[in-house]
C-alpha cells in the first residue's frame, strides 16, 4: 500500500502544480481540463481560484501521505485525518459519478474534447482516488 499511497501523493501534487501553472497564465492542457458546450466554457475559474485549488490539492496529497505513514505532526489528532480522508473519499467518488450534465461517468455532454478526456482519464482517476482514500482512512 506504500506504493499506491506514494503514487496518490505524486498524482495529487502534479495536478496541483498544473493548477499553479494555469493560474500564472499557462495554457498547456487547459482546453482539456474545462468542460464546454457548443464551444463555450461552462466554467471560467479566476486565476486566484485556480491557484487556491492547487493549494487544496497539495493539502489532499499531505492528507494521503499522513494517513498512510501515520504522520500526524501538523495536527496531532488522527481523527482529523480520518474524517478528512473519509470526506475526500466521498468527494472524489461523487466527482467520478458526476453531476449528470458535463462531468462524470453519467454526463450527457459526451462529444467535446473535455468529455472525452473526462471519460478516459479524469473520472476514472477520481474513482481510484476515492477508493484509495477510503482504504487509507479504513487503515487508520
């Protein structure tokens, strides 16, 4: 499980770094990361919000690390990490399921570039992350 947890930490950090990159004006991958309909963005997050999401993803990585390696030095109560892990598990699984329009396995919009990437990569990744967080939380 150490390898899976480490890979989870690395993936979350990488996604966080992409958000930092986008918040400073980077464009690589951005067209595949935001849902569209009829060529128009359904989301238009601000640069500060995108930066904030990057920070949150880095915190998620720390929570995964802490749950696996029992590093409860920032907050000494393991219950905080346990409930955080449970919350993240639910959030990632709900993200994988989606909101039944443009995001998730059960989306209606299926023919955009985002939708294709969401079906192949983003939703399965969220499902895996949800399962990993559930396992990490169960172990504590």
